[in-house]
């Protein structure tokens, strides 16, 4: 009887009901797929049965042996893993170097045009990750590998070397510049809010600026540096589009491209092994980061007794430094868009004379575009509008489902703080973030490719894309909900409870209106991420469910660069316009409070 009353009392609290439902849901959508994928690493698949001389569904360790302990393992796993490691560490160095330096210039010097440059610095992240990769390819490709020279070679007549046009250097550089805004936001936020008395005391003791930076500033920003490193390294390891554009022309394989190759080829079992190893790596990175940060007991930077520190006077270097940073940001933010526009108007690749410009890839009929297998121009192409509608529809569904579940989960986690169930839900909601997008889609491909009990085979359905996007973007929404609820005092809701106001009315009349802007971000992040996502959907996509990003990938594989550049330009314009509209309507700005 006592247990029955305890259970009844437990479910009388709305946040406990939410925690229980979300826990069951997340177990099925995160842990069960993991178990399914691990099972597929030791199972013979249809594409492998003839080669392995075993029946479909038979138990085997052959996939693990081929990936880790075979003569072919070097090319199957170890070399792609080393390549991923090199490009990811390089991207971290570039992101931290450029983003951290820019944050210091904005918060600690009298540099010019801070507000404008602050907005430009965020621009690369708003754009899809492969934007810079395709722009780099357009500018630096050579005729030895690219088939036709890029813009730089055409103008200068100098053949760009392969190491500059393709491979690890451009992959690391492009990925690092794309994620540099994270370093700027995180490090800049700490630099702006840290106690100025720490640096002022050192200045009064005639300590040099260089020593202040080394002994005071850098140690204080270590948490932000470690967080940025975790974010950039994990994102770079899971990057698929950038290595595809800049690595595959010279057969530079990384883990994600190797994963795509094996799952779409005759070795799906090996693909699931690689996906498992990528997930283990992601979880290990997070554990290492928490271990390092946990060794230091406090990172106090705000004491309540602070004043504005005197900015470093750049003197004669003020204008040159500002112009140099503005030039770099212009190249990263604006030049890619110009390159897409130019490449989409070129009739014969490599010829940039005015006579070679045409609008037929935008407005041409099927008869005019015989060189592209009679594909109509983009603005007359039914595939474009079908894919655009699928992208918008998918993004709206993912935003609605991830935002709602994330908001409810955040509310329940904070209200049930300290309980085991709240801790489990919190960890499960964050778990999809640790999994590379390509590995995550491999899990869902494994789980929903065939019917399992009452759950039908969902592969090829639009619903599977929505489920994958919802779970993958849930960490953004749940963190937004948690942060919003931590800022809201429990007394506000308790006052409504004392007045006899029901839970639904309390949520709609008190909680949501007060924290409306924070909850909105839980819907905006999944929408924006879904609109520009490629890695997550590429394995789950079918021709009937094509979205803009996979249509771009299809045209790029065909070698129809004019179409892929045109679609890339459209995606960037749509994403930027959407962010601009939301900023105008809600007043939200990702760099607000950091810029000068």
C-alpha cells in the first residue's frame, strides 16, 4: 500500500509525469538505436553475405577485425582517423587563434568599427559549414585535379598547388574559420565580464601587458578555451561536407567520408563499426573536458567590485589593425557569396571572360542546358521547389517537436533537480550532441531500415527525417529550456498554485510569457540547423524526400558546379534572411553584449 501511495504521489506532480514520459521516449530514441547499431556491427548484412559466405543475420566479428586488425585496416580506419585528427586539431588551433584574438581586440583595445566587425564575425556561423569549402574550391582549384582552373589560377595564370587547393590545410582552415565565432562569443563574454581590478592591480605594479595576458587573462579564459576546443573538435570530427568538397578530389578520406562510403557500399557492417568508434571518441572528449575543468575548483571572474579597465591604445596601429581584421572578415563572409554568384553564371568552367557569362543555369529551359543532361534552370526547376518545400517543412516540424520537447524537458529537469530521474533525462537529452551527425544517422538507418515488432520500417519516409532531426537538435532546445527555468524563481509558479491555478494555465499565463525570448531560441536553433544540415540527412534521404542540401550534394556529385553553386547561394540567402527577420522581430542577437 505504501508503494502505491508513493507512486500516486509521484505522478501527482506534473514535472514528474513529464520526466517519466521524456525518459521513456529518449531511451527508445537514443539507447535502443545504440544497442541496435552495436548488434549490426556483429551481424552479416545482405550486401556482405555472398562475400563472407555466411547467411544474412549470422553472428560474426569479421567487421571489427576488418576495421581494426586487418591488412586493409590502415586504409579503412587508421588513416582516415589520423586525417580526421589532423584536420580537427588544426581547426581548433585556427578557431581559437582567430576567434580568441578578435575577442581580445574587441574587449581590450580601442580598435575601430567594433559593432560592425562583431556582426561580420558571426556571419560565417550563420552560413552552412560547407559555404567556405565550396568558395575555397571555386577560388583555388587547379586544372590538374579540378578539371578547370579556379578564379585565382584564371586571373594570375599560376597553377595553384594541390596542398593549397585540397587536403588537410584547406579543410582545417575552412572548418576553423567557420567555428571561430564560438571562440569569439565564449572568450569575449568572459573577457567583458571579468573583474577589471585584477588587471588594474597588475598595471599599478608596472607589470607589462604581455605578462598580464600570460599570468592573468589567459588562465581566466581557460574554461572558455576548453569549451570551445570541445565544441570545435567534436564538430570538425563529424564534418562531412567540408572534407567532401576539399578532400575527395585528392582522395583525402576522413572518418565521415569513409563512413558514408562503407554504408552506401558493400560493407555496411564496417560502417557501423566506424560509427560506434566515432561515438566512443565523442563521449571520451566530453569526459576529458569535464575532468580537466574539474581539476580547478573555481574560475571566479566577477567579484562585484569592478571598474572599466583602460583599453589598450593601439596608437598608430589602430587603423591598420582594424583594416586587416575587416579585410579577413570580408574575405570570410562576403567573398564566398560573390564566388557562388559568379560560378553559377559561368557557361564553360575556368573561363571568366564576360562573353562566357550566362543566366541559363538560372532561367534556361531543359533544351538550353544540354550540357547538364537537359536539366532546367534552377528557377524553372521543379526539383528546386520540391526540395525547398521539403526543407522548410522538415525544419518547421523539427523546430516544433524539438522546441516543445526541449522546453518541457528543461522545465521538468529544473523542477525535479536533484532527483535521479531528472539527472538521467538531462544526460539523455544531451547525449545526441556527442554523436557525430553521420554516425547518428547511421544509428537510425540501422534501427528503422526493417520492421521491428510493432514499429514499421521507416526508411524512406519523411517521418524518419523528422524523428532524426528532433532528437539530434534536442540538446539545443533542452539547454535553452533549462537556462530559462534556472532564471525563473519557483515562487512565481508557487503563487499560482496557492491561488488554485492549474498547471496548464500556470505555464501559458506565467512561465512562458515571462521567459518567452529564451523559449523562442529553443525553436529557432533547430529550425536554422535543419535548414542547413547535410550530414544528418544524407544517409536517410531518398529521391522523393530530397531537401535543398542533399540536392546540392547530388548536383556536386554530378559535376554540375553551376547548379550546386546556385543552390548554395540560395541556402545562404534563405538562412541569413530568416535570422535577420527573427532578430528584427524578437530583438535577439547572438553577439549582443560582446561587441563594442
